[in-house]
């Protein structure tokens, strides 16, 4: 961790002298010499850091030396941050002097004061800057002296400056093909799949050698599964020769090739270390033979080395030969090009884990019912990790119930033998990471066990700790996503949650991995469970940087005696707690905090003293339902990057000074239903990347409220944006992208526009939303669009220009009678039309065909549409395609990719269009549409020929549900002459996929 910390600090030192604000740079110019000297010392120390990090495990002296180094590095980071904050403060002051975001009344007061005593204002500000600059310079000087001592002390440890690959690595266990089948439980299905891949030969199988990878985290049983397949009787009979090679790291193609030769025939390996000689000998040893080669524990991602070894194997072996690779790295699978053959190992079931535990724990001894009960609970703590179950089964050496109970109650990292055996494979994966990615992984320990981690949230946390620094000026979100992907590739995360687009948005961490990280960070990260009735937290060690409080009961914040020591906290987080009051002394004692998470509490207000936390980058106050406002002091946090206020249901307003938060990148206010407008200053936050909800109108029609036009300045917005429009709003005159406040947002991928259904005091509804919609023309890159409660009669004039649009939903367009020509959208995959109560006919205008019968050149309508949903179309009577459809009209192709059609609560609709019979529909779902249901009776309904080719048809003319606690099926109330193709259970009644697609 020291290596990553110092690498980032050196980058800051290299760039800090360029962060000047015109003449204000002279404030700390005299400190530049000390900064350069400090950086020079760090450079020398960094050269030996990797050796020191490995030696600290066994050498307490080295460990203490590293702690001192980290301590002075953290302090220098704080000082540099103070320097940078002073510069930011000057920028904001200049901005405020030139107008800022203050109200007209405040501006007048400021002008009056400055007019009367201008020289006093200027002098006071200059004196303050000089004093502050000297304080920073003195701090840098003292820290430089401390680092001098640490640099001198390194000599006594005789650290070696080596390349990463030459440093002594932890011992890696050698493996062989021998296995004791009597102690193997589970994995029957995985073995069956693997053996099938080894044995099956397709007649179309290419000459290329088939490579099958087994992938999973360390200790998951990859080697054991490979051993089972290697020793399977059918596999033995299938191959002429079988070879087992433990590859490990580093990968040496000559050494591996010699091992293959030895595996074919003993004592035949050449003495030469020339690659050509060795590969020729290997090629000859397997020539014409059908072989199975197991390469166990592969780490290398070097394509060049892999291809050198694989090429002669591919050319010399007989057809049907196989290579079986075990690895914990997804990058290896990509390197060997075997994604389609991959066998993933997940956690074992609890019964299988318990079987392993019992087999080992009760070896050569009689079972004891009391010990069995404790053993069952111990096995649960292994969370499906076979190696953990085996290691915990060292219980065979513990005789008494008390000894077993102590193991059950203990933390894994407190068990020395367990540490050595289970953490060893995880340590190998950890050491394989780049320094910056190591820090990202270690920080995940702040989450409780089994916590569902949101990926965007995690990346924002990494940003707040400055773990995503880059010289290339790459977006930090991109760097964070790469770091996360890197950790996923090495199996540090599991239980992935994916969106409709297949991208991972959430994950969990195995308990053993969490324990491993706690072991590595035990001096820096601390998790504390606040017991009921105990309102005091004991003092912490002065090296703790990140603190997590769990399960605190409802009430005031605990007494903070632990902050009176020298603890320099950078993270303070609560999970599952219910604090009601935050003491102002807490804020004054967390001076260097970067991350503050007080989400899901019962906090009603924050103290103004929060302004003192000038280093803060991240604040999460989400799900504090009683929080009505934020203190104005929040606006003085110039370093703040993320402010999360999600689902603060009573939050009514944000401070007017929000425009001073010039580093704010993420503002989350979704679920703040009482927040009817944003402050005007938000429009000045040009660094803003994420604004999930933008309420406008809301009765606040003055210079202090954010307007639609103010969105124009926020040209860095990414991801999704919801615009809630309450009442009439002003729009600028003009058309097209240049006038639109959204036209310049190339990275905005999702847009929800919602018009609040509002009446004035005289019962008059808001004016037409058509002008507003036309004004909000998005960039053509938009992929997801939803528009709700539009009261105009037509769609916006830009709708068919969205060539990248994949998802579209219209909801509550009650005044619209004619659907727009959506068939022209070339990328549209999912379309939902919901509560279009004015639509009576859907015809060629919907398809985008000018005339019902046309002799135009060939065209494809809705070329990529896969899912189509109609719901609550009460007036809809007719759905027509191209009239008089004939074979010779094949120049028009309609919905060639359509796989799912859902029609729900459309009681007047009687017919379906003829073109449906030519679509590749797989699912037709008709709910609560009696007239159409009658026409679709199997064999008798006139609509049946149009849909008879569809494999999955569900028709329910009317429906109701049992109470959610019942286990019965949904009740179908149908007329006798309506035949149903299916009678689905309640769980099948998914009438709209809007929620899952959003």
C-alpha cells in the first residue's frame, strides 16, 4: 500500500508547482525547494519499496519503518491539499467578485460594503493569504526533515532495488495429477461438463488445438477439478498420452516445454536451453499422438510466449488433442482465446462444504453431536470456498467443545494456520496487481461483509481518495472502471448484478477475500459494531485512516473520545445505523476527512461546522428521510466531488451558494420528491458529470432558480438525466441543436422527460408541452429516451433524428391521436407505448411509410426492433400495416428482428396486422384485451393464422390476482368460448418491461 501511496504523491509533487493562479503563486513559492527535495527522497525510497513491502510480513522493524513512511506521506498529502484548496478558494473569490451565483439583494450589499472600504477588503485578503502561505511552507519544511530521517534509516535494512520480477515471491505450491477422490465433494455438474468438452469431437472441428480454461478465485478448487478430469476412466481411454505440468509464475516456455517432454517419456529432455532445440524435441515427443495436456496455475498474459509453446503442440498432436488450463485470471482466458470453452467455478453448496469439513475434522475419530452442531456453523462461515473448509478442518487437533466454540466465535484472521494456508493463494493474486489497483482493492474493506457494492458508487469512493490519478488526463471514471475490471478478471468479486445491457452494476465480495483485506489493512482500516446502549467508542490507534461503524442504534451520535488522539481519519462511514443527531464537535475533529458516508440514518440536520472539513471529496447523506435542508457551510467545500442525497424525501432545497463547488462532478438527488427546483449556481458547475434529476419550475420563478437553459453550460454530463418539469417554463427562441440546452451533450446516453400534471388555482392545466419538448432536442448519440405526460398532440420534431436510440417509451400522452413515424429509427430495439388514450388507429404513419400502397424502392421498417409493448390504450381500435399485402410487395420488410409483442389493457382492439406472420416472433402476450383475445382463438379465431407460427403465446382476456401471500396461480376470468394457450402463474404476469429496461 505504501508503494501506491508514494507513487500518487510523487505525481502530485510533480504537478503542484504548476497549479498557479496568476500572481497568487508567490504565496508558497519559497517552499518549492523543499518540495523538490521531498520528491527526490521519495524517488530514492520508491526504488526499494517492493522489497520492503515483502519483508515487512516477517520483519517488525521493516514494518515500523514503512508505517513511518506512510505517516509522513499522508501528512504531506494533507499539506499539498491545503495548498491546492487555497488556490481553489482564490478562484472562487474571483468568481464571486465577477457576479457569482448570489442573489440580487446579496450582490447589492456586497457592492455597498466594497465601495465604502475597498482598500480594507483587499488588504485583509492579502494579509490572510501571506499568513496562510507561510503556514504551509513551514509544514512542508518540517515534513522534509522527517523524511530525511526515514531515508537515512533505510540504509540499516539493506533493501535491494530490483525489478518486480526478480524480487523473491512467496513460495508457490507445486501440484501434481494425483488426487484422493474420497475427500472430494460436490462439483459433479462441473466435472460432467468438463469431461464432455474433453471427449466430444465435432465432425466440423477445426485443425486448431482446443484449449479449455477452468477459472475461479484462489482456493475455489480449480486444480482439484482438473485432477478429477485427468484421472477419469473415460478420459484415460480417450487419449494416447496425458501430461500434467504445474506452470505457475513466472511463465518460462523452455521450462514448460521440457516438463512436457518429461511427461511423455522420462529422462528424454534435452540438456540444451535453446528454445528451438527444446521445441523440436517436444514436437517430436507428441508427434501423431492424441494428447491431453494440463497446464495448472497459469498467470502469464504474454501472448508471444503462449504462441511459441502452442504452435508446435498444434502442428504435431493428433486431431482431438486438448489443453486444459487452470487460472484465476480472466485475462489469461482472453490471451489463449478460449472464452467459449470456459468453465467457471462458483461457490460450493453448504452441504458440500460441510461434507468436506466433517471428512477432515472427524478424521480417525468418532463424531460428536455437539461438535457436529458447532461444525455446521463453522462450515457456513466458509461461504462455499473448498480451501477454507479444508483449512478450518484443522479442528481435528482440537478436542473440546470450548476449543471448537472459540474457533466459531473468532475472526478468520486471528487463526494463524488458517492465515497461512487460505491467505496464501489470495496473496499471490494480490501481489500480481499494479500498485494503484492494490489500493483500490484494499479500500473495499470499508464495506460490511456480504454488502452489495454499486460499481459507480465504488468508483466515486476511489476518486475521493485520489486513487485514480493519471498523467494522461484520462477521465477518472474510465480509470476506475479499468481498475474494477482488473479486479473482476482476478476473481476478487462475485455475485454480479447486471443491467438489461449486460453491464455489471453491482457485486459482492467473498467473506474470505474480505478477511484477507482486513488482514492486510489491520493498522489502517477499522470496522466497529456499535452495541445497543453503548454510546461511547473507545480510542483508536493513531494509524487508523478509515473507520466504519455498523448497526448503531437510533439516537445521538456516539461520544467521539477516539478523535482526541492523533487519529488522522480519511474515511468515516456508517452502515445499518440510525443516528439522529450529529454533534458539531465531530466535524471539528475530522479535519482531514476525504469521505463521509452518513447514509440511511435518521439525521434531521447537519451542523454548520461541516465547512471546516475542507479536504472532503465525497458526502453521502442518502436515505435520511427527515433531512430538510443542508447547511450553507457545505458550499465552502471547494474540493467536493460527489454529493449524494438520494431518497431524502423531505429535502426541500439546496443552498444558494452551490455554485462555489467548482470541483463537483456528481450530484445525486433522485427520490428527493420535495425538491422542486435547483439553485441557479448549479449552472456554473462546468465539471459536473452526473446529475441524475433536474427539477425545474416548481413555483420558483426568479433569479435564484435553475432554468432549462442553464443546462447548456453543463456540457460534460454523462450517463442518465431525468428532467422533471413542473408547470410552465420559459424556453429560448430558436430551433435545432445550437438553441437546445441538451444538443451539446455527446456523452448523455439516457434521458427521461417528465411533465408534472398540474393545475393552477382556477383549475386550468399547464399550457402545451410541445414547445418545451422541441426546445429539449438531445444530441443524436442518445440511446435511451422516455417522455411522460406530454400534453401536446404531436411528438417532438427531433424524434426521428435519434439514429442511435435503442430504447423508447411514451407514457401518458393523452392528447396525441397519431403516432409519430417511429419505424424510421434505425437502432431502436425496445419500444413501449403506455397510456396513449387518444390513439384510435395505428397505421402506416407509425411505420413511417408515406402511403399505404407504395411502389418505392426496398426499405426496412423498424430494422432492429426486438420488443414491442402496448398498454392502457383504451381507445385503440385498429392496427393496420400495409394494405393488400402481397408476395410481390416484398420490397417492404417490417420488424425483421421482432421477438416479443405484449398487448395489455387494450379493450377495443380487435385485429392484428398481417405483417406479423412474416416476423420471427417468439413470444406473444395478450392481457385484459377481450376483443382481441376472441379473435385469437386457436383454430377458430380470424386472427389465428397471423399468430399460429409463434412458439409462446399467452392470452388472458381478463385477470386478477391472489393476495401476494397466496401460493396459487393467477385467476383467469374468461368467457367460455375463449380458449387460452397458457394459464401462467402470478409470477408470469409481467405486463410491462418498463422497469427492467430503464
